[in-house]
C-alpha cells in the first residue's frame, strides 16, 4: 500500500515594492524623531524643574504666625499705638503724593503735618473701636493661599490674590482683593489701606502677619499659606 502526497513546496515571501520600502523607512524615521523629541522634552522639564526648585529653595523664608500676631497686637497701646498711627499716616501721605504725582494733581504740602496734629489732639488710650468682622469660616473648609506681589519698596502690596482650595475637592476659588480697600487695621485701631499692611506693625507683627490678619477679618477665612514676590524675586525664578 502506497501513500502519495500532494504537498507542494511553499514559495518564498514576495519582496516589498519600492513604495512599501519607502513607507517603512519614513515610518521608522518618524518614530525615531518622536522618540528623541519626547526624550528631549523630558530632559528639558527635569532641568527646568531643578532650576526652579533651587531658586525657590534659596528664597528667604519669613516666619508667619497670624494668630500669634493677633495676641501680640493687643499689646499695642499708648505710645506704641501713637507711633504706629504716625507711621501709618506717613505711609498714607506717601501713597497719596505718589498717586497725585501720577495723576498730575497738586497735593497740599502740609497734609502730613495736619494728620500728625490730629493725632496729637486726642488721647489714643481712650480710642476703643469695635470693628465688624466677617462670620468666621472653619479652617477645615478651605486650604488657603495668600499671594502678594510687592512694590519696589516692599512696604506696599501691589497685587493681593486669595486662593481657596476647598478640602472637599470642589473647584478652587481665586479672588483679587483691591489694594486700596480700606479695612480695620488691628495695629493702628483705624481703617487703613489693605496694601499698606505689608509695612507691618513694628516689633508686634511683620507685614505678612498684619496683612493676613486684615484679610482674615475681612473674609472670615483663616490664612494657611503666604507667599510674597517682588520684581527681583520674579526675575530670579
């Protein structure tokens, strides 16, 4: 009994056409370009990130203890209060003079002396002002960031932005507070421009602490984090 086989030898694969070869070559080149581009982008991101991190790490850190400052400011009385009010009057006069110069408005040269005379005519120990405050918001509601852009003197805040990140994961809130907003100042016991709080309150509170207190009292939302940037700092970063 014989067994026959009809199996034939398979032919070799057909050679690619010139068009197919060109397409494969182009695809390989494109893949290499994409790979090198991605690698370059990753390296660039790492280098830039390292530079920014090093720049941020070199920025001076200022202790900001807002609630502790509130207690220290309660000790501003008598001569200390009069001194802080005089400093605030000086700063206010400088701001008004600068604004008037920008607007080409003539300013009374005796403006500052008039303010000082008004302070001398009253007993600052008898000044008791109960300012209204916003309803406090529990600290657990938001993670807050107070971002400040200062002027060249670093005594005034040109930009005041309050960023609120809801702890429940909902959309963040960003609001810009007017720098010329007049609010109760716990340092002078008077209303003053919000941006002038960056000048601080002598040994009782630094600028970020005083500004943070005024923002807290105005919004009712505690300040958790604070960052201040001037023109030189922005250039360094």
